[in-house]
DNA sequence: GACAAAGTGAACGGCTCCGTTCAATTAAAC
DNA sequence: GTTTAATTGAACGGAGCCGTTCACTTTGTC
C-alpha cells in the first residue's frame, strides 16, 4: 500500500548518474547536480540508493548490462575466412574505440583501485565475454577447416590485440583519432593472423 | 643573491607528490599531506609550484623523464631471431605489467581528460618512444635477412600488442596476476609473428 | 475519502581542502 | 655582519559537497 516507487524516475537517475560519473569522474560529480539534471530531489536519491558509492555502483552495473547486449556473434558475416575476419576485426576495433567506451574504460579503471569489485563486474560483462565469444567462433572455424589452431583463446587474444594495436592507447591518452590507419591496421592483423593460423599455410 | 632554492627539497616534494598522486588519485590527494610527508611547509610548495595542477604536471613530467631512461635497445640479446624476440617480448610485457606502471597509466588516463597536454607528454615519453625504438630494431632485422617485412612500425605494434594481450586489461581492472600464462603468451606472440614475418616462411 | 508511502525544497552541520596572508625564522650570498 | 630571499607555522576565508533532518506536498492504494 501507499505510493509505489517510480521505476521510470529510478532509471532516469541512474542514466543521469552514469552520464555525470563517466563524463566528469566520480569525485568531480556532485549528487546535487545529478538530482537537478534528472529532475529529482537529492533526498530521493539518498532514499533510493543510500550512498554516493552505491549510486556509482548502480550506474556501473547498469552500463555493464548494456554492454552485455553487444557482440552477439549471431549474425555471422559470410565470405572467405579473410573477409569474415576483416569484418569482425573492424567491428571490434570500432566498438572499442568509441569515445564513450574510452571514457567508460578510464573511469572504471580509476575507480577499480578503491573498489575492486567494480573492475571485476566490468571484466566479466565486457572483455572476457567478448573473448570467449570470439574464441568459440575461431574454434568453429577450425572445425570447418578454415583455420588451424589448437588454442582458440590465445588466438582470440592475439587477433583482438592486433586490431586494437596502439590506437587504443593513443585514444586513452587523448590523441586525436586517425581513421587512415584504421583499415591498414585491420588488414595487417588479418594478414598476420592468417599467416599463422590460415589453413592455406598448413597444407 | 640571498638564499637559493633547495634543489634537494624541490625533488623531494616532486617525488612525494608523485607517490601520493599516483597512489590515491589527483582529487583524493591533499597538498598538506604531500607537504607533511616531504617534511616541508605547504607554503613552500605553493611558492615553488604555485598550483595543485602545476605540481601534478611537474610530477608527471618527472615520472615521464624516468620513463625515457628505460628501453634503450643498446644491449641487444644474442641468438636466433626467435630467441631474441622472446627475450624482448618478455622484457616489454614485464615492464608494462609492473604495478607502478599500471597505476601510473590509470592516473594519467583519468587526468588526461581535463588536461590533454598531460596525455601527450606521456605518449611521447612512453609508448611512442618504445614503438619507434622497437620498429628500428625490426628494420635492422629485416636488413640482416632475419625478417621479411615492409612496415616495421605496424609490425612493432602487432608484436607488442600480442605480448600485452588482454592481461594488460585484466590488470588495469584489478584482476590478480597470472604468471602461468605469461610465457605461453610470449611464446604464442613469437610464433605468430615469425609465421608472418620470419624469413623461413618466405623462402 | 482516508491512509500510507514516496517525493520535494530548504536549510543545516560537518568535513575537507585549496589558496592566501603574515609575522617570524633560517640560511646562504656579499 | 649585513642583506636578501627562502622557509616555516599558524591561522583564516571561502568554497564545495556529503549526508541528514523536517515540514510539506504529491500520488498512488484500500
């Protein structure tokens, strides 16, 4: 009985919290500001979440949940193994180098120090999940004879790492994006990967 | 004339500042605490650096200067190309996964957002420098006939990226170190790299 | 319509910290 | 020994923000 919690309001708070936290950092974010931008009283936030850290944790958890949706390898690209790897590599690199992702990455990393559980949640929702999914695909490619490899997890890491390259780093440290290197990097990663694991090289 | 600045004191302040900033983060570090731990008055710090941000910048610059010392490829390892790459790969991976390096990385990344110049300074002192140095070595290996490659910079990125793998990520997000995977990852990186660029594969 | 719980606005205590001021002290240069 | 400048300790103003309290209003259930 009584008045029920407003779920939409709750989600609005979390969204706005995520926005502020990931844009300005944990310490630099004032709860009053979140409240104002979410069109909500500060007291409501404290009633629902109790704590600044708890609100942050909720924002992280929510964002990680969104992450889970991405990178389902359901709709697999068609074509030669080279074409397929190229498409996948491009998708991965593009996904990881989105500005929001870079920012999210920075925040989580910084806050992991004081709250290790946060880093763990992110690892499971993001990188590990992606790695296992891609490794499974590589295993499938090995079964169909397109690839020859005995450690799909390792191979997955290698491919993803090469696709990221150092552009990843550059962006995390504020360097401007360099789209001209993008295709070259992916093509290079596919070349090297196929030289090592391509069925043609093992005939 | 008059009393000169105490250089030793100045360095002590910077060292202590670096320690605090990189351990607890910029916002969570109080200048008074730095002053106390450096055995110095807070006023002295303000006289010498003027500002909290300036002190942080000085600490970053100093740390980057230290970074410059590392990774001179003067004392090159001997042996087959496979052996040499293995040694280099291990050194790079070990260097990058030191806890201090991880922390430093996190801080710089987080602070780059509000001060892009800081990220730039780090990129030049660290990653780019290392990449160019290693690329030069790869070019040399190509000249001696140990490798066959036409883009040493790209190859350097690929090799380093594979050596880092995702352990890099894991550590940034607080996961425990996994030394058992270390050698496997390096060996895998060398295998793939040589499959693509080794002279033996291009005969 | 009565009730119960959620939401609001304003104000407050407390805390931390930045950056400044000032008078007093120290230490090097001349 | 005098001068010049760095250094110090203490204290202060001011700001920002967390988390709480309280009286009041809204909004839903019974």
